[in-house]
C-alpha cells in the first residue's frame, strides 16, 4: 500500500510505502477491544467508598442489656443490621488498572490503523509545524487538508508552537507516536500523521 504525502497546501510532495506485513492481513478486532477496555479501566478514578461499622457515626455503647428484654441481642448501634449502620463488603477505593501484554497493545494499534487506512481516514503530511502560537493558521491548515470533526494529529514529537496553537481547537487532539493507542485511533474520525510518524510506527509495529 502506498500513501501520498502532502504539504501544508495539500499538494502532493511525495509518497510513503506501507509494509503489507504490518498493515496488511486480517484485522484482529478482538485485540482492539482488549486494548480499549484496558485503557478505559486504567482511567477509572476508583474513588468510590462506603463506610463500614468502624467509620459510621454512632456510639460504641451497648444499646440495652443483653438479656431479659425480649429483643435481639445487639452490641452496637453501628451494626450493619440497623438503620444508619455500617455497610458490609461495600466498595472501597481501588485501582482498576491491570497489566496487558505489550504484544497485545501493539497488535491492537496495528489493527486499529488497518481499519482507518481501509476507511480512507488517514492523511499523511510532510510535517506539522507552526511559525507562531496562533490557532487561526492551524484551523486554516486543517481546512486545506479537508479534515473536520474529531481529528487526531500524530507526530514523533509534537512541536511546541504547533501544540499550543492546536490544543484549543474543539475535537482536535495531539499525540506523540510513542504514546499512540488503539483507543486514540478508533476515537477519531480523521487521522493526520507526519511522514516521520508513519516511518516510526512501521518500525515499532513491524
């Protein structure tokens, strides 16, 4: 597969060859699913919490004597059996993150890029740079490239001026190629990669 490389004016200035061993073959959607679920789980805050009988307010004094009342024996007003008592085995703060093999993550990213390439949603540019920190020129650039909506911009290393110019544009996200995930790819309608990013991804995913 060969992709055209365009400049800031959307004029073809070259091409880049994609390795069929990397971006060809069947799409393993199960790997994409595993990677997306893993990233979503790692992003969960996990701050939910309920109070057990040691944490709820109330006295530790025995409410009434042990025997002779005809009622059930109770040792504390904070018992889970009573209203306003503690919660038994309730949710506690925890991390939902878990380890996912690196081969699965690379395979998921490879499959996600395959899907976007077959959809024709990938644009390869020579470079992503900005002469000054202004949003308007970047908006004009995206307009010339014909991308709109949720757009993912990928470079080996995001230039500082370009980062500050594009980060306020609604629906546009910027990711370095080394931190690109399958979730990033599948969550974008259009993907703009630099030539250097494509070469680096082929090297890593090969």
